[in-house]
């Protein structure tokens, strides 16, 4: 990469064109989940397993990776990762309390099957995650109707649903095997990879909190494999807290599965060290790249959708300008390279 801080490509990631073997320090990516989220065409299938073989080739020996996935198909993508030669090391859980329930009142469906007309019981306004521009005036105003079953059987099964409210998203931690014959220490000396960056990703003590443990570290606790959105009063255990992104918060970024930059910064710091290179084959709107910039890492990203690529391009330009203001004070020169 030379002096270039970022390389982003508006192209398919398969083959990882122009990325040299054994040149990437860490992988962080949010690929298609294969669940047709909001009926988006790009999420209808899991990625072809070839990308994980490509990733194995370009990662340095011992390099770690983090792969977002869905609860339903996590097992499938884990098999693909393992079959490619990558090792499954852990599964992180990004837990949140504001997940969108994906169920419905089956009693209303029962009414319909029996030819009974359900009774409208009122209206409500859906606010959380609401996005303007719905299909009709009610939807565009965030208004929905609430119905009650009228048939005897519908009333018996009132409130019956299909699924629980989602409250976490799994992130698979993988690692490329160390070079044959090398210990972890030897591998780190040769490649700079093979271990997690616990020091930079520690959970800081809260203000006024007494340090705990037999040998408390001044920077805080060791990060766990659970990432929360809210503080829980759970005594000893502490967690990194980061909320989900609210739709509409960022006016120009309409990506439906936008990840919080704060979350991505935590992950970047966990699996890499300063000035190392992060790869994201499914860049989307560029949250991983923005986080990499903020954490003084280099970044290579691929995004096939031109609209999302342009959003990532804008975000990275803004982030680079902000970081240049800071780093110029330390007499560091930052450059950026765009490749289409």
C-alpha cells in the first residue's frame, strides 16, 4: 500500500484483486446474511465460500478476523469458514435491547382463515427505526392499525406469534493458522499477527469505581465476547456498551444494516494493532473503513453496489479530513487512494 491509507474498490471482492498473499493483518466484514433482509437483492444468499478461501490467502499467518452473521444461518457460514482453512476461535455477541420483533399476531390470520372479520382496536405510531417515505399516507406517518380477533378460536390463540424479539447479533471470530513451526511469539515477531490487542480494547473503569480482581490493570478489564447496548447492574462483569444506529440519523446514509462506528472501532482495536491493515470484502457504506481511520489503521474495502460505494467514499473523505487535522499536528502525512 505504500503511503496510501485507504484503498476502496467499486467491484466484486471475489479473487481479492491486487491484494497480495500474506499481506492483510485482520479481517472485519459484515457480509450478506442470506435472509433477504427487507427484501434486499444482495441479501438473498450467503456469500460464495470462495471469498473465505481468498481471505485465507491474503491474511498473514496468525491474522484474526471478525465476520458478522445471522442467528439462523450462523452454522452455515461457520462451516464455510472452517472448510476454507480458517479456525473458529469464538463467537462474539453484540446484544441490544432495541431489536425489531419479526413476529405477528397469528390470531388475526386464524380469523381470516375462518372468514371472520377482525375488529380494529385502535392505531399506534411506530417510531423506533422508522423511516419516512412509506407506501401510503399511514405508513409514511408511521401509523399502524391494531386489530383484535373476533372468532372463538382466534380469541383462544390471541397474541400467538412466530418468533422471539431478536436481542443479539453474532460475530464469528476466526484466525488463520500460524506459520508451520512457529510459536505465537515467533509468528508475531515475523508478521505482527497471532494475538488479540487486549491492551487497546480494555473496558475502562467507570468514574469512581473501585478496581477489582487480584491484579487489576490500570486501563480496565479484559474485553469479553459479549458487547452490550446498555449498562446492566451486574456487579463484577463489565461490558463494552454501544447502541444500534437509528435509521434516519445520518441523512445521506440509507444502508439498511448500518453498523455503529463505535462498535467497529472496538472490533478494529481488538483484532489489530496501530498502522496495520484491515480488509473488508463487503464494505457496504464504509463503517469499518471509518473506524479504521479513527483508530490509525490502513483499510482495503470492496463494494459492488455503486450507491453504497459512493456513501462509503463520502464518509471516508470526511473522516480523512478530520483525522488529517489531528495527525498533521504530529507531522504525519495521510493520503488516500480511490480505485474504481
